[in-house]
C-alpha cells in the first residue's frame, strides 16, 4: 500500500493501477476522436473552452503552465485547425482573445461522448450497486483532484 504523507491516506496499489488504466482509456478515446490534434493541442482546446468570454493567450499559457510564446504557437495551430477563433479585443487592440469555434465545440462534444462510451464499457461489468458506488466515489473525489 502507498502511504501518502501529505494526507495520511493509504491508497491500495490496485486503486492506483485502476486510476491509471481509466486515465489511459480516456486518452485513447480522445486521441481516436481528435481528428489529428495532439494531446497538447487538445489540452489547449479544453483550456479555451473552460475560460468564459474568450481567453487571452496569457491565460492559456498560465493554465497550461507554459510560456506565452509556446501558448501563442499552440493557439496558431488551433486557429489553423479551425477549432478556435482569435480576435483583437475591442477595448484594447493590443489584447488578443481566443474562443472556441463551432467546429471546436462539436469536436469536444464528440470527444466527451467517446470518453463516456469508453468509461461506460470499462465499468459495464460491475454489478449495478458497485457501479453506482464507483461513480459516486469518483464524483466525490473530483474537487480534491482539481486542487
């Protein structure tokens, strides 16, 4: 068992293997549906989708933990794929805002559907009560995982 000193919670190695397997399954579903976008580009697309009313390149860089020049090149590629729009802010022409295009939104919807399907197939063999308990436990763990 792995004992995490920070939280004093003991995690069974089987739980860690399961988490990794589910993470990989979600990645496979995304890659199979991504229409040529790389995992980094998909992450950038998710960041743009998560920032309301358009994101600045600086916000994209911060969210991804990269320097602004790398985020700018990433945004260039996303614009070339047609999944985001880039426009100058009306209030400050020096500021560039990035937002999802309709194509980007539809792509994320397809990826989400593929991931839901993949996860559903992964847990389909569990008895109903165990499946419901797993879904509830995963949902309860989300806030801590996002810290």
